């Protein structure tokens, strides 16, 4: 490979790596919004449970419990996919570290001192080839990780929307129960007779 082609290849691999890095940050920014949606849905479900009237076995009560259970399950699946997306961030492959690169250069220089000039390794070419390979491998692995992370976030969005839809349907049976029950009748026990007026 000539020098101009090697420089273009290096620039391409480096740009591909940083493109995946930027893409990862954009994908990660969506995670916070999804977590907020799931948290709000969980708060709504808890509020329903706090205000749930006594279970009377009616159709509205059973329907409400089923819808709320479905919403909780869908929310849990959305949360699972968010966590899976966050795990794929941990599998990120980073650009070459300067420490090992310097050690590699020093080892080649030390080896070249003991070899004839025609058998010596071309340090510049070997270094460039290694750097190009490392950036290319990191960009490729990160592309796969970003794809998988994005896929899990898309699943999380779908499950979060399904959770919200289930929670939107919940008020109908909830308020049907609440208005049907009305105020609970309280029993008052008279323990002392009321004195009569004479």
C-alpha cells in the first residue's frame, strides 16, 4: 500500500470509530426518557392501587385488576429491555491505548537492533497497519453493539407505549368501581344512652 492510500484508510477507520461513538451517545440519550416514562407509569399504577375500593368480585373490579396487571407486566418488560440496552454500553470497544502502543514500538525497536537492516521490521508501516486494524475492529464491534442497543431501546419504546395504553384504559373500570361503591357506610355504636329532657 502506498502512503496516500494508507492515510485515507486510517482516516476512514478513525472516522468510522468516532461515528459509532457519537451514535452511541445519541442512542443513550433516549434511555433517560424511557426510564422516566416507565417511572411515571409505575407511579400511576401505585396511585390506582392506593385508591382501589374494596374488591367486590364484579366485572369492573376483575377488569381493572387484569388491566393493571397487564400494564405492570408490560412496564416490567420495557424496563428489562432498557437494562439490556444499558448492558450493551458496557461491551463498548475503545480506541487503542497509548501505553501498549508505546510498549509495542519499543519492543520492535529493541528487536530491530539485533537484526540486519534487510530483516528489520518497518516500524512505521507496522504501526500504521496495527492502528488501522484496531480502529477498524473497534468500529465494527461498536456498530454491532450500537445496533443491538438500539434494537433493545426500540423494543422498550414499544413495550412502554403498550404500558401507557393499558394505563389509559384502566380509569374506565376504576372509576366505574369508585362511583358504584360511593362513600362507605360507617356503623355508629351508641354506648351511652342519650339523657331525655323533661
